[in-house]
C-alpha cells in the first residue's frame, strides 16, 4: 500500500472498524488527517514502519482505543493525549523510533489499565514521573536510548506485576529503588520474592557499586546509574534491567 497523503481517505467510511493494521507499507504524509477520529469504535491501531508524520492529539479523542502500535515512523509528537480521560482504556502503547522530544506527563498515572509501555529510541527528556507507581497492571516498560534524567522513582517498587524494565542509554542517576530488582509477578510465585529467586546479576563499574550480600534493592544497596553498563536481575520468569554507559562491563555471576 502506497500513499503520499497519509491514510487512504476511503477509511472514513469504515465507522464500525475495530482493528486497523497497516504496518510495513509506504505511507507518507500526516497520520492525523481527520480520518482516525471518525473511527470511534477502533480498539486496535497498528501502523508501524511507515513514513508518517505529525502529532497525536487525536489519540485523546478515541475512548475505545486499547492497543496502539505506531513505532518507527516520523511522528514529531508530544504525549499530551495521555492527559485526556479518553486515554484511560489504553493497555499497550508503543511509540518507539519516533522523534518524541517532550516529557512523560505525570497524568500517565491515570492509565491504570496500561500493561505495556514502550517509547525507546526517541528523544524523551525530563524525569520518570513518580505517578508511574500507580500503574499496578504494568508488566513491561521500554524507555531506553532517550534523554531521561534524574533518579528512578521509589514508587516503581509498587509495580507488583512488573516483568521487564529497560532504561539503558539515558542520563539517570541516584540509587536503585528498594526491592525493584526482586519484583515478581503474582502468577510467578505465591511466596514473597527473595534473593533465592534471582538466578544471576550483572553489575558494571564496580567503583560505583555498594555491593552487599543482599543486593538488588535489599539492605540499602546503591548503584549510580549514570556509570552503570548493565544490571540484570533475572528471575525464573521475570527480569528487570537497568542500563547506563555501554563501554564498561564487569560481571558477577551467582551460581545458585
């Protein structure tokens, strides 16, 4: 499918459409050309790896949308649509590979159904909102290769369903939040996570690591993320990874 004027105009007539998949085509021009806002029953929007441009305010007008996949376009967008009450049904939001240069709004904490959040390889700035700790359904987060700064909020320790957190190649500093490396989803175990559930871990730049017996968030362990190359606390069915500078590696292996 090829177009230099964005989405095909004929889509406007498909008002009962619930799923739209147009990935890996040759679509150029604006994504927001007045078509998608007519598709108010749409729950699944997948238009990845095209050449679409423009902003995303229309997403804040589509209350039925649950799954949004718009990776690898040229959407020079902001995330203000997250502030809209109509966005609170979003379950998956993937916007990787777009030049999104603003901050993550604190209102992201209202997206309590969000399970998968991915905006890697973009231009995000600012800090990680502490309100992300309200996203109790959140399972997977990819925010690598951006310009995020500040510390990782301690509120992330409340994300009991979290399986994967990727923050490599940012400018994050500070300490790892209490218990964040031992978060395991409730389906993985009926017991409280412990050090014995961690199969291996990798810590880089040892001079910046307060390395203790109960690492990974226990006993006040502190790791300065700005110099951290790789930190991997993988459990049997869940893992959390926090990355920093790639040039330096030092690996410790726990032989459980």
